C-alpha cells in the first residue's frame, strides 16, 4: 500500500512538472521559431533540441533550488534581467537565388543561446514561475518535478523538429521563408516592447 502511495506521489510530481512546463513552452516564441527554422533547413537540429532541453532543465532546477525566491524578493534583479533582450537576426535562410547559407553547429547553437539566455520571458517562466511551483514540493519530489519539466521540454522540441522536417516542402518556396522571417521579426519587436514597458 505504501509503495503504491509513493508511486502515486512520484508520478503526481512528475506530471505536475510536465504539464506546467509544457503549457508555458508550447507557445510561439523566438526560440521555438528558431528551432523550427533549423528543422526546416535540416541543420544541426539535434544540437538545437539538446540545448533547449538542457537549458530548460537547468533554469527550472535553479528556480526549484531557491533562485525563484531570490528573484521574487529582489525586484531590482528581476528588472535587470528584463532589461536585456536579444534582437538576433537569423541569417541562414535562402538567398534571393534560392541557395541557403549554411552555418556550423557552433554558430547555430550560439545564436540559439543568445535568443534563449537574453530573453526575459525565459527567466520569468522557467526560473520564477515554474521554479516556484516546483519549490513547493518536498525533498526529492522537487527533482522529480524538474525531471517532468525536462521531459516536457524534450517532448515539445522533438515534436517541433519533427514538424519542421514535414514542412520542408512548403519552405522550398521563398515566400514561405519571408512569412517565417516576418513572424520572427514581429515576435522580437513584441519582446522589445515588453522589455521597454517593464523599464
């Protein structure tokens, strides 16, 4: 009976981490669009997915370990994080002649790191919001929560990579790339406006 109870508690903590994380990352944002772009191009997709999952897990773990409480108690620090933003222009799309400019995996993951780490929403969502929810769990259940969040991140970005491969035919046309670039630019402008409003 106790084993069943323990299993139920463990699965509940894992499921909470999974659902909370998935509900926050499964939205259109600069990071998701970047990964989608790389999946469509078929360049260094696994490295992008690995970075996203590792960074999500690390940031959630920091929040669970106490960073969420620190940020909540230090509005100046939270404002400093929100001041930074990344206006990173992805330049690996097709040229006017239809050719693509390939980049090495370090350049691709480096661009993704800029978009991830200089986006204030990343810290507010993973460290502050998800981390504070995970911190309410007791003992080892906190890390089961983090594991659930990491599994949600892996599920989402794997699905995004799969969808990108299925869209390769559509993005053979330059107009589709212009639409994706326009959507990415709009998201970055929205992010810049959000940061400006916060300052």
